């Protein structure tokens, strides 16, 4: 049998094993819920949530990443489920050195070690899809080598196919929000994260978009040491963001401004967002001992939007600011919301006023006055969810999913830092002289330079 056939057989075997493990765990929860409904007994959401978390708890890899992703999207799942999923740890056990050597040989050939000055045996960090090793080039330059775990493609496909069971369970329990598009969008982005060649192109895109932004550092990429499942990047020294929670307000604000710039500038000028707001994806760097800005470390989850979607954000902001209901409705329709009745528009406006609130308030403030990080967005999400139970359901457009998640994640970082900024002015600076035609032209040029196309 050829190597290609061996590889395909291994993927198929791995996928079957994954189906069995995931189906048994999630299927047991679904069966329990179905029997409760059939027998007319009360389905306790807390009990079912704990059971679902237990089913997922032994499964590392992509499904864990999905679980954490769902836990950060308000009302994607009932709060009891989100609370349990948020407790799960995404860190997979690191591959040992013998395993790493085999994986590196598979990517760079049997003499791979001769291509590095040094390569640390133990992982500097491990996560859902791979792990990072410190290394140096032959010239002594510091590297971060991101190596994907074996058989991740099989694991992802198996997990995504079974993810529908989780959403089906949710729709049976609570049909107020239709989550079908949520699963499609998560699947598309997660498949992209497996492709480290695409991530290299994402990095080049960010180098272009943030070239004039001194407060945000983007790592260089070493193409000759990278493959589809190995990414060799410049090692950027930095400190965890949360280490600065007790720093002076001046320092915390400087970090927050850099975070705002790293997120809103690519979106407003190029229609691109960094869709994974996990704090581990950022570190703080210093120049001559003084905090200067942030390092942006991971580029697997990047969402590229049609220019019209960005125009919808601009229009919604203007419509809320000017109390122009027609413009607000036009923005929702641009995003892909359908069959908007008056009641549904009013409900969506609750969430929109929350998300855009700091950007509409022209004063120095926290991103959500008086709200703790863990509670950010919960009150508004509860209001929306309660209202949709009566007036809904509503189907979330695909593009809305990561925009919403990333905005909540970014707000959470600002709350952790206790930053106080004029978010309205910062936003106005980014959309100044906004033009759909200019954005379309800039985006096309940047994507072409990075070798990227608009995603499905």
C-alpha cells in the first residue's frame, strides 16, 4: 500500500475512533434528555449541563476548543451549559520528546535538527490543536515553533460532525435562537486553523495592516522552516496581560489602547478581525523598560468579512447614535438578519446598545461601568434571550458569530485591566473618512499580497 493510502487509512481509523468516543459521550446526554421529554419528567438544565461537561471532559483537542468557544458567546447555549463548559481546560497533554522528534521528521525530514541552532525538548506551551517549542535558527535568532498534534484533521472532522448533536439538543430545549449557522461558521474557522500555511498568510496580512502601528508587534515567519502543520515564527518576548492588573492606570490604558488598535484598525480599514480573544494570544512588551504595547501571537482564527458587513457596522453605529431606525434596520439586513419584525428589531437593539454603548458615549469611562469581567454581557444576553422566547426565534447570520464573540472577549480584557478610555473617540479615529470603495480596494490589495481569498 502506498504512503498516501496508509495516510488515508490512518485518518479514517482515527476518525472512526473519534466518532465512537464523541458519540458515546454526547449521545448519552442526548438520550437522557430525550427520555426525560418522552416520559414527561422535568429536564433539569443544571443536571444536563454537568453531564455534557463530563462527556466532553475526557476529550482533548478541537472539541475542547469548540466547547470553550461556545462558553464565550452569550446565549449560544443556556447559561448552565456555558458555566460548565467554561470550567473545562483546553490544554492537551504535551507530546513527549520521542513523539516530537517523529512529528518534526515528518514535517522537515530525518535531518531536521541540523536545520536549527537549538530546539528545546519540552514544549513552552500546549493547547487544543498543537504545542509550541522554543528554538533558534542556525544564526541564533529566537524562534517559536508551533507543531500540530498528529491526526488533528480526523479529530476535527469527527468533532464537527458530532457538534450538531449539541446544537440539536439546545434547539430542542430552547428554540429562541437558531444555532445552525453557528455550527457552520465554527466549522469553517476551525478547519482553517488546521492549515498553518494559511496562518502564515494571515500573519503577512497583519504585517501589512499594522505596519504603521508601533504599539502592536506581529512576529516574522520563517518559510523555510514551516509547513502545513509546522509554523516557525519569530519569538516575541513579553509578559502576560493579567500581570498588569495592578499596574498604574496610565500603563493599563496604554495596553488597552494597543488592544483596541490591534482589533479595530484591521476591521475598520480592511474588514478583518482576530477572532480568538483568549488572553494567551497576547503578551505585553517593553522598550527600555517601559510598557509600550502588545505582541499579537496567534493567527489561526482570523475572520475576513465582505466590505458590506463593515458598512453594516458603520451604519448600525450611526443609526443608534442618531436614533435612525431605518438605518438600524438596514444594517441588520446587511448583516443577514431576515424577516425582521418590529418586536425582533427592538430585541436586537438591546444587544446592539450594549455592544456599541462605549462607542456612543463620548467620555472617558470603563467599557462597562460597574460590571465584573465574568458578568460582562450576561444581563443583556438574558434580556434578549427572554424576549426571544416570546417573540422569536431568530437565526444568527454566520458573519455575526465571531464578530460578536470577539467584541465580548475584547471588552472582557478591558474590564480585567480596569482601563478607562474614551472608546468613542478611539472608534471615530478608526472610521474617520470611511469609504466602502476605499475599504474594498485596500482589502483586495492586502489579501492579494498575502495570497488570501475571501472565505466561504
